[in-house]
C-alpha cells in the first residue's frame, strides 16, 4: 500500500495537515499554587507497578512542579517542570529522567525553552550512551509536563484544543497533541456520586512521518484523561502509554494507608 502513495502526494498531505494544526498558549483561568499529593500506576490487570509523589510550589508567577515515580522493578521516572502563569501558561524549562527495565531505553531529556536548547541523553540498542543536542524553535503552547494543568484551564466551549510537545525518538521531535472532550463519566467517593470530565488526547506526528505512521503501526495509542471540574478543577485519572511504544498504564490518585 505504501508503494501506491507518491512522494508528491505525501508532501501535499503533510503541508495541509501542518497548516491546519496551529495552536495558541492556554489562558490562565485558574492560577496554580501549592500541591502535594500521591499517585499510583497500574497495569492493564489492575496491579500497582509504581507509586508516585507530586509536589508543586509557586513563587510569584513562576511555578515549579516535581513528579517522581518509583517502580517495583527498580525503574525510576523523575520529571521537573518550571513554568510561568501570567496571562497564559508558558513553559520555561523541563527535565525528564526515565530509566530501568520498565522502559525501552534510558532517557534524560532537558529543555531550556527561551534559548530553544534541547538535549537528549539515551542508551542505544547496544547499550551505548548517546547524546543528541539541538537548537529548536519551541512554540509558546509547549505542554511538556503541563497537560493535566492545562486541561483544567481549557475553554469549555472548545471542540478541539491543539498543543505542542517535544518527544524523543530518540532525537527530539516536535509533535501536536489534539485534545477533544468526550462524554462525561461518573465516579463515587464514599457512596456520593460525582461527574468527571473525560478528554481524549491524540498525538499527531505531522509531516510525511505522520502520514506513514498509522500504516506501519507507529502511531501512538491515544491517552484518555479524567478531570474533576468546577471552580477548582483537578486531575483524577489517565489511561495511556507513558513513552513511545509503551504499554497502556493507568495513573490515578492514591490515598494514604495508615498503620494501626
């Protein structure tokens, strides 16, 4: 089937696709502040495979968030996000470390958004350490480490919201996230019923690679995320892959278990 698609047609499709996915930074509707909470990651069978701790603090309009996961197999995923929240959310810097048997390869991604410097340190298939460093034109709607935060401030009337994200392949690459609202779901707390806002997050690879990806099985699975709405929106749950080619994992809030 690939042979039937000419390079000219691919280029045309890619240019039309890229032109239709422009995006703007998300306006600040609910300023972020201090957070300290706990999460768990479950596999498709419901077993807990990792525990996480989230902390966030603000200094004026500058916010720093840290999310650390520790897996039962010894794997580690640490994420540090720094952003500002004046009229819009603006990512300043981002640092992601993931290593261990839970991941296909060890990755260390650092981004300095104002300068556009992106560096990826990773291990190749032979276990050798490699470095990819590029100067990139990073857009104002960059969402690395910010997706749950931004979901709480989306325009409720928006049919679709498009954001940008840098992913590693292992080279750094800019993709688009297409976020669409789905039907509301219901959950209960202590027997009391509540509504959850359900969003579907689709990764649009873009360009010729994006056209070919679904045909050769490279298109990432969509992620589904649930948020509690109201005057203080917040994250509830997500189902999706954590890395390229990864399995579907569920991330959800956790409650402390007290010793007797």
